C-alpha cells in the first residue's frame, strides 16, 4: 500500500547560535552576512505562503517575492532571506526596514546545494556541492546566467549515488529530488581542502566564474 503524500508546511528554520569566539580549522568557512529577514516559503495547493522565522505572514509585506515564487512546484518548502540592496548591490538593512516608503530593490536569497562537476574523458561527472563563496552580487549574476539553462534530466553520468558518504557530499535519491538541473555550459573555479575517497571535493567554495564553454 502506498503512503499518502504529505502536504508542505512551515518548517521552523535553524537559527544562529551565539559563541564567544569564532571556530577555526579546515572544516569551517565564512560568508558575508546577508543582513535581511529570514523567510520560509511554502508552496502548497497552488498558493505560496511567505512566512517569517516566527511563522508570521510576509505575503502582504513582500508581495513581489511571493509572486516570484509562484513557479515553484506544489508541496515545496524553501528557506532563505529577504534582502534589500543599495545602488552598489550591497545588502542594506535600513532600506529593508523602510521598504515601501523608500525605493529599493528587494530580493529573496534561497539557501541552497550549488551542484557542480568536471569532465573526465569527455564525460561530465559529479564532483560536489557548496553554499560557500557567494556574495550577493555574485548570486544575482549567477541567477541571471542560469535563466534559460534549465533542463529536465540530470547531466551527470555518475548519479545517483547509494550513500551520502562520510562528508555528506554524495547525491542520493533524496538529495537529487531537491535539485534543479542546468545545461552544463558554465565553467567556474572552486577552492577546496581535498579530494575524498568517493571522488568528491571536500569543503569546496566558489571562487569565480570563467568563460562560458559548451563541450
């Protein structure tokens, strides 16, 4: 007997924990603070609900963000941050607080698994995923470049993987279900600690986009 599909609902986001000192070591990386409002978006029954971290309504406050998320498939939950950008493309919390009374650009940054690979004897193989190394300006640029590159099929020849692996870089069926695929025409540089025995990059971080190629 098949199990009934569970409808999407608000999930309380994981929040920061105060610490007296910053952790150090090769397993830690640092990113710029987005300095906005945490928001969870839920698409269910054809309707998007944009909620604050305390499960308060954000639809009325940021209707353009809620409308932009309308293309999400049903029963989807995404976690992210609503951010206002100044003329230089930098997050400005003051603009966000005064949104509606002052003109500003508001964007919604979804916290997500950039998936990347490399060509091995002409075959595109999955190498890892990362959330590190993305400034707001870089995220915006990549978002524009991704448009029109969407495809339905996974482009990596070595997926799916049976196990997540020791460092959690493996793409299992559950993780692949969360992915949205692109045609592999963008090339980037990444820095990383080492190659794992599973053939993945450990602690990878995005560095820069290179010239577009179409192998």
